[in-house]
C-alpha cells in the first residue's frame, strides 16, 4: 500500500511559503527525531536552496528517540552546507530558548532594528512545531494537539525590534516517492488517519521493532519468543491486552492501534525508526 496525503489547504500554504521565502534569512525546519529523513519535506529544501537560505534543523521529540541514533543524525546534518542541526525536546522548557541565538549565528549580517533577522518555521504536520512556537514566544499563540494539520494559515510574529518569526502550517508534498517514508510518517502520526489502515502501518512498525528493539517489545508485551513476524506480534499484543472479538477471533485492528499508541507515547522506550546508515541502505 502506498500512503499519500496532501489536503487541499496545503496547496495554498505551499504557494504562500514560496512567497515568504523571498524575505526570509533562516529557515527553521522542525523534524521528528525518530525519523528525521522521512520527515524532511523536499519542498522546504527546494525553496530554501533556490534562495540560498541558511537552514536550522530541529530534531524535535528527541526524548522519544534513541539518543545514539539522534547523535548520528545531528552529525550527518551538520556536515551539510549552510546548515546547523540540534536535537531538542519541547517538553524541556530551556531547550527551545537556544533556537534564536543559533539563527543569529547563521545570519550574522542581520539582527538589527534596520535589518531584523527574518525566520520562517516549517515542517510536516505533527512534529511539534506549534509547541515549539509557543516555547520560543513564551506564550500560547499556536494551537497544540495530537492530530496532524491543526495550523491552517501562516502567522507573523514580531519577537522584538530585531527579530521576526513566521509560522507556517504543517505541509506535506504532493507525492511521497519512497513508500517506506509514507509508513514512517504514518507511524509518527504526521499523516491523517483516513489515508491508511492502522493495522498495516502497525505491522511496518512491528517489523522495525522486532529487528532493532526486540527487548523493548519483550518487556512491554511479555513475549518470550521473539522469532516471530509482525503479523504474529499483533496477535500476541491482542492476547496480552485481552482484545478479543465477539466471535473469539483476535481484534488485530485494536492491537495495531495499541502498538502505535504505545510507541507514540513513548511507552515502549526510546526508539528511532531510521538511522543515517539504514537510510542509505534504503531499508
């Protein structure tokens, strides 16, 4: 199954972002630390490259990701030209405060009342962009929720007399070329639920967990035999959580939803869905 999701409002958001990019000094791109490459919007890269803008890549939700893998991603991104990467968790109030000074370092020719530093924050839906905005501004401006595409319109914020920050809606791109990326985005709840079947996406998550984090699976669901496939894993989760159907069959759909929810809430432990090396191997 190829997962595709590009709601109509994102067409207008893309056009508006392209217009704003002309008057932007630094692009702040918020990524999901658990899948930094999959959560990169290629349109953001294309728009920034066309204007030769500096990029600050924020690997958010780092508290949910495997710290060793996150370090590998930060090193990888920091080798790119005109790019700085940091890993943060918006749950830690001090971490978002680093962002403005990092943006200043990327555009040292700006940041005065005559030439204010102009920043634009971008990212796919549900990577924590609104939470980050509120933390930077130190007040609740953007709506926050656990559903993708809550923010629908671009907003401009005057931080002080020498800094301007533009918030953009979460944006996907018209066609996800790599099927695996679609699954990773769905696993991380960056895609509307109407675009996929939860049990199929949960099986993809199960494949990754059984391969890379089997002990976390064993601990959470009390499974002794880990020489199983993802389909059998859902059966085991259904038994563990006592999710039978009326006809005594196993409710795989609810089991898939339970696995996704446990992962998204960090109840399984610190997990990364991809690393720089696995990305190159196109796992």
